[in-house]
C-alpha cells in the first residue's frame, strides 16, 4: 500500500494526540513510538490521521478480547473431588458449573442450560444449601459477600494465594480447617475451604478497596440495591476521592494487624488515631494574615487590553477575576455553563445558574446563582468584559458548554488542578508568596477585602455560601499583610 491516507479510530486520547502531532514532548516513550510510525509511513508515501472513538464503540478492534469462549472450562479431577466429598459429605449443589463440567447432579450454570437447576448462582438463595463452589477467581469476593448475606455454608475452592486482598477474609470466615489440594488429606492452608457466616465473628469484614467496599458492606447488611445506591451517591465524587486515601490507610493498618476493618476493637481504633497527638501539636491557623487584593488587581491592570492577550494570559486573568468577584471555590467556577439554559446576560451583569450541586448544597437551601457584574470604574479589570472576550475567543475552540477549557489542544474542560495552577500563576506573577498562600486563599482575600470595603456582611455570606458569620470570622477573615497598595 502506497500513496494512501489512513485514518485511525482510537479509544485512547493520548495515542490520538501523538499520532496527529507526529510525536510530543510529555512522554519520551510515546514520542519515540510515534516517530517510528511516521518514519515508516513516510518511506511508503502514507499519510496518517487519528480520531477518538469511545471504548464502548470500539467493537471490532476489541471483539476478540471481549469474546467469551465457552469451551474454556475447569474443574477438580474426579479422584480429587471424590476425596473432597468424603471429607465434606452431604454437598447438595454445584453453584458454578455447566453441562460439561458439573460435579453434582444439581448444578447452576452461567448461561441457558436445559439440564441446570438454575441460571446464575447469584440469583438464587444459598441458604439451607450445603453448596460446592469452584467460581472464577474474579468472583471470589462476591461469593464471600453472598455467603454472608444468605447465611450459607458450603465448600469453596480457591487458590492458596495469601497476598490476595480477599485471603484474610476467607481465613476469617472458616468454620473448619481448610484442606490442601495436594492429596486432599493434609489439613493445611489451602485450596478447598469450608466457609460460612452464621457463627463467624468476622462475618462483616472483607477487603477494603474504597467506596466499592462500602457498597458491598451495605449490601451484606441487608440494604436493598436502591437504598445502597442512595447511600453511596450521597458521597460526592470529590468526597469519594478524598476519603479513599484514608480508607486505604485504614485497610493497610487492619491488614497488618489482622483486624476486621468494619468491626474493630476500641483499643485498635485508639491505636490508629492516637488521641494524645492532639496535645502534642499546638493550635495554628492556616493563614495568620492574607495578601492584599489590590496588589493583584494592580498587576492585572497590566494585562490589557484583553484582545491583545494570549489565550493562556486571558484565561489566567479571567480565572483570578472570577475567583475574587464571586468568592467561590474552584470547583464551583468549573461548573459554570455558557449554554442559554444556564447563562443569562444583561447589560450590567451575567448570571450563571448552577446545574449541579456544589459543596454548600443541602436540603431546603437554594444554591445562589453566580453573578458576574460590570465594573465601570476601570475596564482593564472588569470581570464582565474579560468574560465576554474569553467566550468570544474560545467560541471556535470549545467542544463543550463548560466555561473554562484547556488552553492547549484538544481544548477539553479542565479540572480543579488546572484551575489552581492558573490562579497560582497570577499570584506568583503579582508578587504573592505562593509557598505560603495557596489558590484557595482567594476566598480569604476577597471576603476580607469586601468587608473592609464596607460591603454588608449578609451579602458576603450569601455570595460565598456561608451559613453563618461565625464561619467567616473563624476561618476566612484575616489581617491584610500589606495595607499600602491602593487600586
């Protein structure tokens, strides 16, 4: 094949970027592969282009890896299974089997099977059954949860793999000594494991892997699927991300000491939190003082006129102006939507109606819209003019209605870290000590400046989303370090 254009449909955005850009600068390995591909194509007169396709639509390329081969069956050999039945007599049903490999007359298949007692072991009750189960390894954690939920008892065949996250839970659920697979006569840590839940003091414990483990715990306690969804969704994505770190630390702590993570002893809990540490650490505010807003505004005046700024400069300027004038968190600013449904324009202001919950959202408390006013005394730092220029500048670049997009291709919506970097850039350029003051300090600086400018406290609380003046006074109002700069 020569002198031909070839178009790739790829479900990896990084690969798309490196193919279309003939390389890149962020990954040396990706850059080298891209250059080799292009060198090979150029020698043959081929031209490449790549477009992104969602993974769910990449059916042809992934067909082989997604295909299930029904002839890939496994089972214990006849001799080993016979000895197992002598050690654990009375087994009544094989839960994970097919017409080709079932070990007991009554069995449950994974798909339609005219000879099977039922289809899908998780759709039937295991209670009252003395089951035999040799499940796919990926289903072992789910099997353990089902045993606890149904208060069942039976024999589970697993690999003797102590480093697996579910191994500790298997040991905790044993109701008799496990049997080793080599000969099935030595009572040792092993492959054939009689398990149950009725008398296990650790029945509520299992491997902890963040929010999924919380979901499984709710289900094991008898919560319905609907109620479990409601409880899990009460954690917002940012909360889930933040808590996962501490849940993981707790799992490591419990694993090292063989503690049931959902039913620890008080002594073990106190060992982790170490209450005496409070007395050893003196109290301290994050910021004793706060930077002067006028110092930043004076710097932003040099970023004018808006039409002459680069896209990055304009974006950083807008991010800082909106953070100051709205006193909002970064994640709230990232939710601003410029579609007609959520953006209402007038001569003197723009009003953004929030389409999603924010941190201060709560029942019976309507979230206030984000208002961007016109500042007529100085057009160089007018947030409304800067916003209008930004929307116009990015009109042909954006692929989404979210206000803030990346300054580099493919100009996708950005995350909180990018927004923080933009604000930090302005602070640093304005001469603010960014080793001391973080991007979130804009809320401290803006609210303090507003109160000093005689803006009513109620209006400040309403704009920032604080429920009481106590919150503002305790956490945000600070002494301005430099009072000499005037705007």
